[in-house]
């Protein structure tokens, strides 16, 4: 978990990001981070059962209802919800799981990794992308 080479791999290989717990409120971190990642060229798939669309994309109630492959599941939910999200991530065949700052669940992370999912936890994907881009010479 959180190995620099895994973070680099995720940022390089990911094209489609399902954002679990996204908000439609621009002042919320989930909205701002997803919007920034969308501007960087990633396809954002909002996942929130209370919303119908966010950032110009249809919003899905659950990961299982997304009708096409997802590379990365990015989680903006409380840590107590992570075990269920890990089960859904395994079920949809996503390769990567990213738990945003403040989100941790060691047992669920171990379960995800035991099922071949590469995990980053308690980190902001946008901040990591800024670091990664700077290290790669601004590409």
C-alpha cells in the first residue's frame, strides 16, 4: 500500500475513475478533486445514490450499476464504508482502489490486496498527480 511505484502506475495507466461519495457541491473536496482529475483528462464516473449527474456525467447509485469497465475506484466515504466498497470493487474487476485523505481501513485494504487490487490510502489523488507531474517534468 502507498508504494511510490504503485501510485505512479495508477496515475499512468488509469483512464476511468469511479468516484464513490462524490458531491455535486463545488466546495466539497470530492467535487473539487474529481473536477481537477477530469480537467487532467481522466473520465470521471460519479457514484452517489442521491444524485443524477455530476460534472456532466450520469451518476450511478452503486459501482455495480456502471455499465462499462472502471480502472480505479476513488473513495470519498467514511472509513466504516470501505469494506463494502472493497467488495464492490472486487466484483466489478477494478485494478486499483484509492482511499482519499482521512480514509483508512486496514482489514479491508488487506482484503483488496489479497484479491489483486493495488491500493493507495489516506492520500489525495490530485495532490499525488501534482507531485507525479512535477517529477516527470511537467507532462
